[in-house]
């Protein structure tokens, strides 16, 4: 029986840069994971629907727009509506240091800023899934 | 099990929950099926009597031809008639890492918040035929759950990747100008399984040339060269004739030609039903399935009976050049099939 870690990498919000998200997606693939990449401008409903249909183990959100404090709670809300409130979520992007504890308080497992090594992301995922 | 995959609590209830429309239960069941887990096999066995109703449409063609974009638009067209549908999109697994980047959803964003559409991405997991080993079982489950239409998008395919013909009733081959121009190669495989041929990116002027090239190949093949979704049948069975694969043009990003494509797909289905080809196709699919399971069960049985020890001994004999591989295999088989061999040996 084959069992792979499945990760959703989503890019909610309105900014048009997905280079960082793609770098992470490729790094996770290279670490042996199956990465569902949904592209730019995902609404909270789209993120939650993709997580549900794809039965992912974990969600990575790339947010550069500065709207993280507004977006993240709405995404958690949509996840909860679908019974997915326990799915681990991490956030990558440009997040001011003051907002990191706020996001964690909301339920985000980890926040990765610019310049994070992709190895750290891989390690975080394996750790939070107990793999 | 990974920790996030907490016990469902009512794993036995997954099937009935999925049947009752619980999409999360369906998603989990699909994972079990994809992973070859016992829960998945049990669900398929229990739900099998409900299968056989869905129209299964295969979408194949060169990498980047626009398959996902087209599937997204086709799905919107089907939704306009109020029908629910499921999409299974296969992308390749990296042979180096075993991981995969599943990007087909990216081109189907209009469907992302429509609860009448269920999209599932699958990695090929090393299976060579353009779909994953478990794709057929995933499709069966979606059929059993009651989706009247299931679309399967293959890995961007070359000529040898024709396995979707074993799964689909209607195979649509998607090409685009400038990519499928190596038409001689197409002739060898994909053209033969295509029931409908689409030249996508018809917004580009070079599309006309691609259409002409494909028309030429089709004429060259004649209708005897067309086997459609039944292409992989045993050579002893007659090919059902009477369907000439049309060549259509679409510009998926501009939603051009989509309703014509849906019309052609439905015409093909009507043809299958009225000509009796539908039943022939189903019989072929069923036979191929039973044969493939027979092979799998047989291999497992033999491996178990032969055992690692005897296998290693045989390999050593071959290495020492005492026995050729064919003879070694035949001897192993003979020993494994002996009726009263010591079960503990
Ligand atoms: N000009 C033009 N471009 C298109 C059209 N349809 C799709 N594309 C573009 O072609 C590229 C590939 O489209 P996809 O839908 O991802 O193609 P695909 O065949 O699914 O690709 P793989 O799954 O990777 O094999 C994208 O950049 C699309 O925007 C079309 O009708 N016209
Ligand atoms: Mg695609």
C-alpha cells in the first residue's frame, strides 16, 4: 500500500506573484510529496473546497498582499464549515513580526518569511504530520 | 497512519455517508482506493453493483495542448444542463523523488466553488500508461456514488500512453498547433484510440495546418484504423465500425467550440448505445479488468508460495550460469504448483 503526503499550496488574495508559492511547491515535490497547486487569487471557499476534494493532509498558504489577518480567519471559517478545522495550516509570505503570534493564535501552525529555506518547510510538515 | 488522518470514528460509515452526499467522506474513500487500502477495496466490492451508469469520457493528448482548460470549459457546459460531474486529473509522478506537482486544477478555477463538480487530482505513481494504476478504481467509485458523467484527464501523453481507452467510453484526443505536428507518431497510437479529435488553440492561425495534417492522417488510416475506446481488445474480437472520428476545433480559453464538442461527445454516446457498441465495450472493459486482477492475484500467490529463499537460489543458479532464466522460472513455477508440497518449506 502506497501512502503519500498530500499538500495543498494555495495563493489566496489579490496580489499577482506566485513565484514563492511555486518554489515551495517544487521543493515539496522534490521531498516526495504530492502537491496540489491551485494558482493565483483563490477565494477562501476555493481553498477549502480544494482541500476537501483532494483530501489533503496539510495546507500551505502564500500571502504577500498584506491581507493575511483578514484572509486567514475566513479560510479557517470555510474549513470548519466542511469539518476540516483540524487540518494543519502554514503560511508563507511577507508577514510583519507582530502579526506572527496573532496568526498562530488563530491556529496557523507556522509562519515562514522571505528567505526561509525550503528544508525548514519540509521539516515542519514532516513534524506536524508525525511522519 | 499520519496523525492528521485521525480515525474517522465511523470508518465503516464512510460508504453510506459518501452515498448520502457527504463529499468529505467521498474524498477520504477516494484516498483509500488510491492507496490500495483495505477500506478502499471493501468499499469497491460493496458498491460495485451500483456502477455501470456513468458516461466516462477520457481526455488525452500532448502535454500543454490545453486539456485541463478544455475540461474546465466542458464541465461548465455540462453544468449548464444541471448535471453533476466528477473530474479525475492525472499528472506525472517524478521518477526521482516520487513526489508530484498536480497542477490541472489551476486551469479549472471557474469550477472551484461549484459543489456540483468534484475534482480529484491524481499522481501517476510510476504507472506508465498515461493514467495511474488506481485511476480505474477511482472512476468506479465516482460512478457508484452516482456522478452521471466522469471525465478523466490523462498525463500529457505520447503515442504509447493509450491506457485511458481501457477506462473510458469516449476518448477525446486534444492536440494544438505546433506540438502534435509530429503526426506520424500520432498515427501509431493515440489516433487509433480517439473517438473525437480536437485541435485546440484554434485562435492561432497555424491551427488550420494542424487540422489539415490530422485530416490527412485520418484519411490515410481509413475507418479500419479506428478502434475508439475499444482499441485494446483482444485481436480476435471484431472491431465495431460505423463511427468516423470527427475533427473539431476549439479555443478553450475563449470558450469557443465547447458546445460543439459536447454535442459530439453525446452523439458518440448515442452511437455506442444504438449500434450495440456500448455492450461490446463494457464486455471488453470487464474482461480486461478481470484479467488484470487475475494477474495481480496470481503474482501475489506465486510470490507467497515460492518464497524469498527459493527465489534467491534460482537467481544464484542463473548468476552462476548453471541455468538460464526461463528454465529457472519454469522450475520455480513447477515447484509452486505441486499439490502436496510441505506448506512449511
Ligand atoms: N492560445 C490558446 N492558449 C490556450 C488555449 N487553451 C489553453 N491554452 C493555454 O495552454 C497552456 C496549457 O494549458 P493546459 O490546459 O494546462 O494544458 P494541458 O494539456 O492540460 O497541460 P498538461 O496537463 O500539463 O499536459 C496554458 O497556458 C493555457 O492557458 C487556447 O484555446 N488558446
Ligand atoms: Mg492538464
